[in-house]
C-alpha cells in the first residue's frame, strides 16, 4: 500500500495529457436541466509563471491557459489543480456574461489535482446555482461532461459511459495514485476541471485522458470520494495532504505459499513485502506479516476489500482518512494473530519524485557553484544525468537513500570564473561533506559556508578528489559573479518538503 503517489498551457496539455478525442453526441438530459446546470459552470483564464530549475534565480516565462470550473456550496469554485498551478493571475467568466472577474486560489491539492477558487466580487454569483455532490456512478451508466474545450467560446456538452472504476496515477503529480473513473466521453484541453453530471448531481471532475493510440476516446474523472475528502480536509482552513501506511504488499493467491504460511485455503490475506522507515507502519509492521483485515474489513488475497458495493483496493480505506487518524489491522505474524493500531502520517520522501508547483527552486550559490536539492522538477531540467545521479533519484525510496541524504544536494552548475577554473568535472555530482561536516540538506550547505575557514573542501559521492575553494578569493569575486550572470540573490532556502524534525531525529 506504499504510495507511488498544471496548470499546463493549452498546447502542453495536448502534448502531455492526451490527444484530441472525438466528440460524442448529446441526448442524456433534458434541455431545461442543462439550462439550470450551465449556470453553475465557469470558464477559467490564467496567466502562470513556471520557474526555471536550470537557472533557479530566474522567475521563469509567463504563459496563458484556460480551463473549466463549477460552483459548489458556500460560493466556492471547484476545479483541477493543474488549471491554476503556478498562476500569477486568475479570471473567471460565467455563461452568458462577457465580464471577467478576478479569482484567487483558496486551497490547492497537487496530490489529487483539485483546487478551490474564491471570487471576491460576490456579484459574480448572482443568478448562479450551486451543484450538489452525488455518488460513485455504476459501471455502464451514462454521464455528462460540461466544459470549455479549445476550438470555441461556448459551453460544450458531451456524453459517455462509465467503463472502469479503479486506481490510476494522477498525471499532475506523476506519482500519486487514487481512485479514478474511466469514461468514453470527450475530455479535451480546456475541459479540465469541468463537472461530470449524473441525475443532476456531480459524480466527478474531468481531469485527464489516456495518451496513446491503443485507447482512443478514453478520459478520466476524479470521483466523489476524492472530491469529498479534499473538501473535508480543507474545512479547518488548510490542506494536510493524503496520509498513508507506508508499506508494500503482494497477493497470496498461490495455495502452496498459503500452506507454508499456515493459512487455510481461501481468498484472504496479503503479505507485507516492504516497510518504509519514514512511514507510519515502521515499528508496527514487519516484512513477512500477513494482513488479514483492515478496520474490520477482511482483505482478499488480491489486496481488495468489499466497500461501496464493490471490491476496491485496501488503499481506499486509508485514502478516506486524514492527518492524525488511525487504522486498525489484524495481522498474522509467526503463525499467531495480532491486532495493531497505526496513527497515519504523510511519508514525505515520495515528494522528491512528485512534480512541484507553486514553489520556487531552492538553491545556494557560492564561489560560482550552484547547489540544488534533487527533485522531480530539477531532475527533469537536467540535460546530462550521471549514473550516480540517476541511481539516487530512482532508488531514493526503494533503497531508502533518504536515511543518509534526506535531501540529495547536487552541484548543478559551475558558473565560470577564475576562482573555480577546471572544476566543471564536478557538475551534477552529489555533495557528501564540506570541511568534514556531513551534508544532509541544502541548509547544511548554507551553514557550512557561513562557518569561517581559509579554504572550503567539498567532497562528493564516488570521487576521491575534492573540490577546493579559497574563502578570500570567493569574497572578492562575489559581486563580479552576481553582475556577470545577472543573479539577483545568492540563495533561497524556503519551500522545503523535508519535515524539520526529520533531520534532527536522524542526525
């Protein structure tokens, strides 16, 4: 159950998310019902600024985009996180009104691709309607998708059939998996954030499609359980992210394996194959434990439980819980049954491989050397990746490299200057220590250079030769380097994904 857990411009949305789908005919809801629903649907215009991780002091290029949203209770607008990510300006427009009203992000959840907007001008909501939430639709039932896809200025209405209800990776973060519903209604660029309707109620939010020739005319919507959880999470005024147990397991279908474990013939039980040290289950579960039930629901041998008149992955039990909630497990360990209760947390290391939004790149510049922590956005910006860097990124969770390197600090650039000549060989290497002090985080780098010394000896992973800078020469070159490369600041240490207590507990 270990988690493997944008606004994109129109053309990036096309390239990354899905090809254009063929519009389906509309016949599902009477016209008077559509007239009522369209008062709830809004078009969202944004201007966003995506930071440049190759030059972390650069605020990045601005680009415009468009999406859809809809009005829910308390005069809030629900949409996708990727519609408003990195937004510097947001405007909303309702059907039949040419005016645009300024909007703001109230809450955003990048791990489940949802956001809530607010509009300060309350006159915007005159003659609008709040859409109520429904339930998870049945397989093979009809749903309706409303939105503003590119290619026209009017509201588009399409129809489709629910063809699958299962877990999918949400493409916005690239690592988070949640319940998703597959439909064959058209979900085109601009449809993102639009409501999916059944019987006059919201049953989902359109958010992504399937990219590839093997599955044309396939789209996905975020279902009500995910929407409801997001709305409940922010009820206290902040979003706390999803929680997780932090384990992996495998099914126990093979009869010989079951007998060897002392399990009787049947369709229940899965075995724990990994327990993440940064996860909630650490010191509660062990590799080899058999999970028999979760919150009193028997666990089938394929890892599913019976709920919502269906068989869903046992992850769904935890998915609907919140920060500081607990989960009860019945396990079989060494042939004996045992019950454990686990307080749920958010395993932070997975965020290293999650796409980052609404944050600035973190960095330290010293002596023309640029130090940056490894992250998905930084990794994607690299043109050349060493074998060591690839290993640390790919195995950060699996090999639990975060135990020694909570942040993998990389020398990302050497800005040429007489004080750092012949040091280009250290580009894209991982910093191990500075002047004998172990480097675990970017903050450690900043502190190391604040400690007075005549020389700074920087050692990197896998290389016996150190990189040496002379403190006096660096001080004399400081203004020259900043002016030459038009750099406005020498470091930015905010927006860390690392819990402050982690470094302290593991130092």
